[in-house]
């Protein structure tokens, strides 16, 4: 049960961060400049690192094993951003 809770929290946390990254990407694409897209990619990387870093910093406060949450967050970040990118490309 402890692992299930850690994975569930990690997936939710990762999807929230992926949605924020998708929002940043969508706004950059709307500006339609190379500089905006490059800045958005840098900002998305910062959001991803912050999402993972906050888990690491809060590892002693979490009531479950933080490693499972870290893995689930990384998976959700990767898959979430791929799905958001496909959705943005399909709308264009």
C-alpha cells in the first residue's frame, strides 16, 4: 500500500509539472519565434528539475519511500509531455 501511494502521488505530481511545461510550450509556440521556443525549452527543463528536486528535498517529510515517487514523477513527466506535444502538433 505504501508503494502504491508513493507511485500515485508521483504520477499526479509529474502530470501537474508536465501540464505546466505544456502550457509554457503552447505559449511559446503561439509567439512563433525561435527565441521564444528556446526559452520555453529552458524553462520547461527548470520546471522538471524543480519537480524532481522538491521530492528530493522533502524526502524526510514524506510518509512513504521517496524513491518510488521520484520514479513515478519522472515517468509522468516524460509521458505527459509527449502526449501534450502530440496534442499541440495535432492542433496546428
